[in-house]
């Protein structure tokens, strides 16, 4: 099957004789509930083929040669699909739009790489005859992007989302606030746009805000591609940019500047100050109006406790709430917002530190400091998303590209993304492993300044992760992946994606 390259690899694929050729006489029939996926297919192939194929309503009588049929049928989940390609026609069966959309992404990769061109190409638009049954391994398949350390344009965010969609990811985790920059417009607090979005970098004012209109545009863009955007508003740590506009929300009340250095700052939101909860509650209220998805990420990581230890208000809060120490104070702090989000039909997500100081029901844990936090959370019954830095932090420098972008890391602490098994079977029972709902890659941008560098660090690592997230564990094979990715890179070339291919991929 050397002519078939699909990433991530489908669950079941059978090569048949022959191929289907798309030509000006090809007609698309689509069930009313799958028409948007049919339209997505037409939009995908039109620039390169010059064809604007008609879409007609599907019925049981829609049987003729040279057709592509989008047929609604019962499936085990909304993201599964069956795809049959013969010489005469193509039939896609899916229970929901998401499944049909993923079938389109598979068809896309069955077509010649030139289909990715934005201008008309001379090519035979043949699709090899196949039978495919496909569904995802995990319900959560995510990629993260930090836009706080370095701002990325709306156009780049859309390109990033397009690449996620092609590789069947369904969540985009958008890291929007940090010590070094606040990137989301909050109309109730214009100071965040005027002060918190800007820092002094190399003697110049650096930064920008995403307006609420831009955010709505990106959320809509992602939704069409069956990607849910998750906002992250950091608390209680990583908050110096906000404190620069509102120093009264800190423990000291002193004047702050938006962070200009990387690392973890000692100044955080004051857990003993009721104004902090009013401020963050108002921020959350505006943010959830922009993001219809059910998840809301509050960070919760790397919160130093030194200011709380010295703060009379924080110590008073510890006494008043009968808390043991500052770790329990952080746990109490986060619980306030878990309850607020739950009352708004949202689900709190946080890094694995959110369980320090006590367990917490109805929250989803992202395990980044290895898998231990995720194992602990899964055993406690919490939904878990595995994103261990050793495998999933794409800002780690490439071993053989020492002068490239990214963060220096002890290579012994970095492992090939493809080798990750998020279920950690040796440490979890079968029932506990079901609490691992997915996996995510993270792109932190302290040392990644441009869109080109962001792509370079993400690819083909993101391709590896897509297979971890989608393909059954017992089917994954690195030798097979290497053969496919070498051909897949041609598609990325035409799409204008920067990437770095390591020697072990090319050998």
C-alpha cells in the first residue's frame, strides 16, 4: 500500500483494486445533516482542481456512477466514519458531521499532495480504492499554543487550526494570559488592553491584544473544522501582567511592570483579598461568553507561596477557612472558580498542581510534570489529559539542531513523542485507565518568536502525536510511521509549513 499515506493511521484499512477519478462530471450527494462536510470537501479541492462540484440532496435513490455520497448512518460515536472508494463511486457513512469531516480529511490525504495547492494544478485526481473503518482512540486530542510570551497573528492561528484539523485533532488550547502578557480583551477592564498587553522588550514596547471580535472569528473558524477552543486564564500564579494594571490584587500592593524575564515570579493574586475573586469572576464571565465549549482552563501551575506566607490577608483566610497551609489555600482558591464555572455549565481544567492540597471532584487534570499527576488523578476518578513534558512539550530543542529555536533541555529528559502511551497501563487498572480521556501537545513560546519557528518546532512532532491520539496502541508502528511521514512532508511543503526532520526519521 505504498500509494496510501494517511496520518493518523486509520483503525482498519483494506486496499482494493483500482481507483476513483474526480472529474468535471463528478456529482456529490449529501444527507442534509452532512452537507457542511460535503461543502468542506468541495472547498478543499476547488483551488487545485479548478472544479466546483455540485452538491445534491441524498436519497436512497441517489445511485449512479461517478458520485461521492455523504450518507448518515448509525456509528458508535460521532467522530467515527466508514469510507468506501471504488472505481465507480465514493461512499462516506457517518453518524454526525464530525465523522464525515474526518472522512474528508482522509480523502484529502488519499489524493495527490498537489491537492493542497492554492492554485490550479495539472494532475490526475485519483483516489485509490479502499475500505476504511475509523474512529478515534481518545475523545480529547489537543494542541496548545502560548501566545503570551510572543504574539501570533490571527492568520497564523487559523493556519495552526487548519493543520490541527487535517491531523484530526479536536481541541485547541489557547494560552491567553501570563506574567509576560495578557492577550484577551476584557471590556469591563480596559486597563488589561492598555497596560497588561504590553511589555518592554529590547527597549521597545512589545505586545498586542486579541479583540473580542477576533476571538469570536477564530472560535467560529475552529468550530467549522470541528475543533473546540479552550481558553486559559492563569490563576493564582503567572499573573504579573494583570497585577501591572491592578496592583491592589497582589499581596504587597506595590507597583508592577509586565514581566520581561522568563521563569516563575513570586508575585501572584492575593488569596485573602475578596477583590481578586470579584475581578476574576468578572473576567471569567466575559471569557465564557466568547467560548461556547464546555472546558475552561485556569492554569493553577507553578504558584509560589512566599507572598502568601508573608501576607496578613492570606494568613487570615487560612485561619478563617480552617486550612492547614498555603497548599490548601491554593486548593481552596481554585475550588471557588470550579464552583463558579460549574454554575455556568463549564468544566474546570487545570495543570496537575490543582490537586495539591486536596482532591477535587468534577475537574479535569492536565498532567504535565510527567505522568504521576495524571495517574494520581485517574485513580481518584478525575478525567485526565496526558501532556507529559518529556514527550509533549514541543518547545524542547531538537537534539540535532542546537542552534535552532526552543528551550535547552537535558536530552535524557526528552523522549520521542511517538513512544508515549498515555494510558500508563503498568500503573492503572483497566477501569482507571478509562479516566485518561486524551492527550495534548504543548507549544510554549519563551524561545519561539515567529510563526515559522512555531511551525518548525511543531512539525512533524504534531504528526506523531496525532497518531498517539487517534490510532489504537497495538497498531502503532514507528517503522510504518517513518515511511509515511517522509511522503507526508511533501504535503506540508505545498502548504508552506516549516518543519525539521530528525535523522532517525530519515534513516
